[in-house]
C-alpha cells in the first residue's frame, strides 16, 4: 500500500504524553478502550470485527451437509478473535499523499483530514516510522518479558457492501498475521489515514497495568518534532 517503508507519522495527543514518546516510551492501549470510547472520531464499537458476507458462510453438520440449506442464515456475521479485549494497540496518523492536496508549488493537508484529526489532541508529534520500528525491534532483542509486534496501515472499505468481496484472505489481508481484522475499518474513518502498531507477548500475556495498558521503552527518538495541532495542520507543506 505504501511505496516505501519510511514515512512520516503524526501522533496527536496531550503534550506531556507526546514528550514521553519522544523519550522512547511507547504507550499501548487495549482494544476495549476504543470500543467503549463514546467520541465519534476515536470510538469504534466494531474495532477488530470484520463483517463477512452471510451468503458465503458454510457450516456442515455431522453428515457433511451445509446447515444453512435447512436453517435460516444469520443476518450478519463478523470475524474476530475470541477474548480479544487485551489486544494492545498504538495508533497514529500517516502523512501520505492520500490526505494531501496541491496548492501552488506544495502539497498541504486536505480540509477533510484537518476536520477528521483536529480533536485528537492539542499537540502533535511528527516522527519517522522507520526509526520507530527499528528501535522497537532493537528493544525486542533483550526485552523481558519477550514481545512481538505487527504494524501496518489501516484498510478502509464499506463494511456493509459485499458486492465486490471475493473472500476474506484476498480482501482483508494486510499484515499476514492473525491480527489482520484490527487493520480493517469502515470508510467513515478514512480521512484519519491511520497507521497501527499491535504488540503481544511471545509466550504469555504482557503484564498490563490496572487500566489494561502497557508501555515499552525504546531509544529516544532522534528525529521527532512537537507542534501545537492548529499550527501544524494549517502550515505543514510538502514538496511534490
């Protein structure tokens, strides 16, 4: 989906939290935080739940017959992991051409992007995806407890339209891992242009705090700049 592995990421939030990130503290929230969030821009009750076309569902009985040949099909079917409340995610926005428009000799943010992202926090940290992942991979080598991670951009689509859907593997395979459902979201969130990082324990669940969150310490980010959100959204420019 992206032409190269290194691209700019913009993390919106509170100033004190973003300063912690510059010092190398990556804070992961459980998926339940986003499912229960009541805000229309951050909350998504269907987080990690991918709709599947009910007409293509096959479940066979003991005689090998599809049970939906004699029982009514369900109205909706969703694919998700069982007991996934503890899935840990770090979410940020990608600065890519999908959210830019041409203005004279530069690219600037589209109004759709500015509207979609402005309420996520009063400050923003601009940093590099390659540096973050490289440092995280370095930290993984000596981490105790051990952890693994999966990252990638969100796939946006109309989750109620199955007219062009071939099968789950072709339509929703983003990372090639069991966490693919967490990289698919409704078109309603497309303007956020999200990139996501999911972390888990290699052999056991990571020891989260009382809120279900978890922090991983990496090297201090060498390439990172803080801005107030309004200034950043209205002045950022990129050359073609």
